[in-house]
C-alpha cells in the first residue's frame, strides 16, 4: 500500500522538528469529523488520524441517514442529550455548510395489539425528551397521511421534526471545515502505540510519529482497541451489530412521504422505511450481533426478508425494482448508553459505543468533548472568522450540477453525476482514493445500473487517482 | 473527435430519446418519409447505443447485409442517419418527461427544455445488477456487468480482473466469454442457477471450447474480499455450499428495460416486460409518447430493435398526419398463466387500420410444452402449439384476429403437457 505524498512530506518534516498538535483525533467517522470541526473552531490545532485510506470507512459508511430528534432515546441519557444538541446544531449550521434536509417527519406505526398498547408510553417518553409536538394518530389518520401504507396498520403517532439528511455529506463537510480552518488529516494512518510524558502524547503511527497534548479516541468499531493500545485497558468492549438495508428505485420515493418507524424494542429501532436524500427509498436495518469489526456482508435471505417486510408495510413496493443493498456495522458495546470518558492525568478522552445514532448526535458529542477538554485546563482562542466551505449539492431535492452550465457532461446516468463533480472529488485535501470513496462523495455507480453504463468511463477518469486502480491495461502482464 | 457541439432546439415535431439501433432507425425512416423537424438525443458522448462497446460479430446482417462488429455497426447507423439529414445530439441526457410532450434535458451547458409533437422513447436495456439479484457477501471491487466489462475492454483497452467467474448463461454471457478472451481474461467458471443453458445451443458449446467449467443448477450466494474480489461461495442443487477462488464476478444478462423515464414520468408501466404499456402502434398510455426497441422488453438483437425502429418511424409519420385511430376504447391483452413472463403489445386499439404490429410477442419464464390458447372474453379465438424455452421470442399472429374481437380483453393461457 503506498503512502500519500503529503504523509511522506510530513514524515520528512517530522525528522527535523517534532510538531506538537493540541489534539489528536483518532478516527475519521462522523464523530471524529464533528469533534475535529468543533475543536478547530474553538482554536485548537487538530490532527485527525484515520487508519483506513478514506474517511467514513467504518461504522459511518452505512446508516439510514435519519436526523433523529431523540424522541425514543432513554430519558436523561448521554445519548439523548447529545442527540438533542447535535440535532439542533445541525439545523443551525446546515445552510452555511450547504447541507441537505428533507423535511418529512416520521410516523411511528403499530402493527400489532401489543405495539399499539405501547404507543402512549412512547409518546410520553418523547415529551419527556423535549419532543413535545408528537401527535397521536388513529388508523384512518395514518392512512390519510400515508395512503400507500398497508391498511393492516392499527394506529401510530407522528413526530413532525424527524428529518432525513445524508450519511456522508455532513461528516465530510465537518472535516472539510476543520481542514479549511487549519486542521490536518492523515489517512492510511493507524495509531500503533503511544505514551504520555506528562506534557504530551507521543503517538507512533503507520505513517510516522507525532506529538499531541491530548488525544480523543473516536475510533468507532475499534474504540476499545485504541483504548487498550494507549491506556492499557478499556472500560467497554465493542460488539459489532450489523444492519442490512435494501434500497428501492427512485420511483418508490413517492410512496411514502414520512419516515415510517416501527415501535422500537430495547435492542433496535427496528426496520424503517424512509426516503433518502438521494431520492430513493430504503428499507432496513436489521440488527445482527457479530464478532467481525470489518465484515459488513449482506446475505440474500435477509435481503429477501427486508424486501418482504417493506412490501408488507408498503404494498406498492412490490412493483418497484431494487437499486442497491448494503450493510453497516454499529459500534455497540455491552452498555446501552454511549461511553464517554475522560482521563485528566493523561489528557485523554474516549468517545465509544456510539451504537446507532451517531449521525444525529455527533455535533452534540463534539461539544461534550470540548467541555471535557476544557476541564483538563486546555484553553484555546476560538476562531473569530472561520471559513464556511459549502458542500456540493447531492440531494435529489436540490439543484444539482447537471442543471448548471459548464458541468462537463453527465458521466453517471442513473445518479446524474457530472464529470466536473467527479473531478472535484478526486482533488483537494480529502480527495477520493478509491471507488468507494468516490461513490460517497459523488454517488457515481450508486444508482439502478450499479455501473453498467459508467464504469468504463470512470476507469478512465480515475486513472492514476486511486491507490488500487479500477482496471489495468490489457497488454500488462500478457 | 473534435466535432462542434450544437445545442438541441427548443421545439421539434419528433424527439427521439436514445440513439441506439431503434432510435436511429426510426429517425432515418422519419426523415425518408419527409419529417424534417426531428432530433435524436443521446446521453453518451457518441450515439450508437450498446453495439458501440460490443466489439464482436455479428451485427448488421439485416440492416446492411454485411457482417460487422458492434462498433462499426454503430458508426454506420449514425452515419446513415446523419447522411439522411437527421440531427443527432450526443451528450444530451433527458432527465424527465411530461405530458405536452415536454422533455427536460441536461447537456454540458446545463438544463434545457424541449417541446415536441411526438416523442419516441428508445432507451434500450441494461443488465440487472448484483444488488438487484440480492447476491450477498462483501462489496469489493471487481463485481461488474458485461456492459461495464465491454466498455472497459473495447472503449478503454482496460480490464478489471483476470480470473472472474461468469454468472449467467444467456447469449450475452457467451459474448462476455469472447470479450474476456479478447482482453486476456481467463474466466474460472460459468455459473447458471437454471437446469440448462439459457442461450441457443451453438453458444452452449463455447465453454467446452474454452475448457471453462460450467456449473448448472448452482447459485452464487456470496462474494468475498475487502478490496478486490477474492472468491465466491456457491450452492449446488443438493444444498452443498462450496468456495471458488476468483478475482472478479461477471454478472451477466438478466436484462431489464432502461425504463426510468417512463417510471419516474407519467406513463403506465407493465410489470411483466418492465417497459411501458403500449398498443400495437407502439403508443404509450400518453399517446403522444411512443416506444420501440429493447425498452419494450428484454431482450432482442440489435437487428430486431432496428426493425422495430423502422416500423416506429412509419407509425410516428402516420401519427403526425393524424392517421392513427384514437387511443380510447382499447382491448387489454392479458397474460393468464404464471409461465408467461410478458406479452406485448399490452393494448390493442380498435378499429385497427394497417400498419400496427403484426404479432403479439411473448416470453416465458421457464420451459413449457403445451398449447397456447388466446381468448376473446370466454371464446377461444386462436390456439398454437408451444414448445418454448425461457428468454426466447414467441410470436402469435394478430392478422385475422383484430377484425373479429368483441370483448375488451384478450387473454393468453397455456394448456401444459407434462
């Protein structure tokens, strides 16, 4: 695996003078990106260390893309507080960062008598969590709001301010803002060991060593391992919980305006039907405990089950083709709540066990981290005029690049991705270095043909840009 | 090729969406019949359709009475259309359709609108993806369709893997073998879930010629590998699961019409064919929209699509001259047997003047022997012996039938002989 030229340059510089960062954020998932942004805005000199070749390559690469109010979170839990704060901050900053929001609301629907009996308690819980605008719905009211929902539904309630965002543009925008305001990101950089000498951490990584006054472990699925490497122990153990999803063609988006949520259980929010920011409709996730921290495999029988479950709730889905399938891994732990801990003596903070709501809570968690860091006596001078880089528009519900002049022509026909969008994603400090990364940044090949039409063109456009190229010349080695 | 790019006009008599064999044939025919205001819109940098990246024989027998490779054939179709005065606009994507008819376009210059009197949709087919087939496992690089492989090999002289498994045994699966050979790729096995090879017999000899192991009644359960494909898990009919090492998966065939514009637009769809509902003149549920070629059904040869395009040209000319019957009061054509995968046209406009399709087209989803019965209401109006295999074209003549229909449904059923 080759190192990025920037990393090599850093290493060479490192031999001459040891640079000391204020904070090293380990892990560039949604939490790490949000923490890096917050601390940078507060004036800290931040380095983000990501062991994968791309950001958002672990737990953050596959989720449902919902911005939760936290109506069903355990009252007074850390999770509930962080979701509430993160939710609000997303709404506050999203226009300045040009981030999407699908104002759709959610319906929690009961399909059995037992589920129906639990609705009043759930509404009470929502109110206790500060989500006071929930409204009970009779069966007829549910069907009036969502006429395509199966008439087998019994009752429900509406949570008007549950929204759809997208899993990747928000964290990418957080990290981009951090980088534009002075932070550094090293990819393909795994933290191997570290020692705290009373002043700062000396971290040994796969791309060299560095010094940082404090460390924030946002390593998601490897959070306990990083704690063990740096602290010698961890207060939690990651128990990956897989969630599989089926994504239906854009034609399905008109079948359900609201997010359709089931009555949650202790273990999972259950199988959701929800539009995506990209104009599709997804059904998922499952909740499957497993040992592997990096195997997000799908299986045909489960996907078939999810499709059937979707059709059961939304019968018209039967006539709509499936566009994509995927699975994500939740970094659950043996604890129900998030595991946020601080060790002042070694200036070390762990943000662990963010089991499923990280997209909604990340900005709130970042504020908690900042507060803890201040508790260590770390003081920074907040940036007075930070820059606010605007994200490109990927949402189906906004004006996309294809509608504007000078777009270079459409390359990916299903998702209407233009050549200039692709070229932009292959450039800059967070340039995509793999097809997976390019997909998350632009949506290429994520549509209904899954690359039938555009993979040939993409293999040419991306030539020399990926660590492992999509293709090799035909005469090579023959 | 440094040709100057022109912008599509804002108003034409006929807009043709898709510059493959069907679309180009229709345009050429319309121009021969005197329609001057027409535009062929193609989203690729060059028109020509799928044959552009099918670098093998045989194309062009029906159209040019010559044996051509796909790219040469595609170029000849474009040249023929341009020579007859047709304006072809490449790099022009139709992103939406609406009644009027109105089309929303995207070009490198941004968004534009086009109004037309009639629209021909000729957007073709694509293979179904791994995702749509619910093939499980990880999602490494190297799981691609034949179409993607061919565009890599024939348009870019590149290959994505060296030792893939091939999933499927349709005609395209065998053309994938040829593409592999051209690119120095050595497939390790061909996997077919069915009991026999889907393609014609002569093609079935190819794996043996290439000493390629063929596994019938075998399912592809899962793909393994974090970065590049490292192997697959297969399941035989007896339930045995086994692993096979490979560095890619070629997911072939399983064609489906590229009917996105219809589906996202206002046109009625047929779940059997996956394309728009049409009458015998190729008219959609909005009669200002016509459809032809493989958008109608998966999947025919380029030559057949070309012929449908020529016929669509004739019918569009008739429509412009107001010579087609009203689209109301149609007879519905119904497939009334689970083995019938699709039948088209799905509607018959009566009274029926000449110039419509001469046959019903049927496809089966499994091998069937028996008698096909065509009913007008309760009365059997036609029987035809049937010894059909899946994915083969079956034709039922409409001649003589159209004049005597009384009911408002024409249903097709099968008396099976076991």
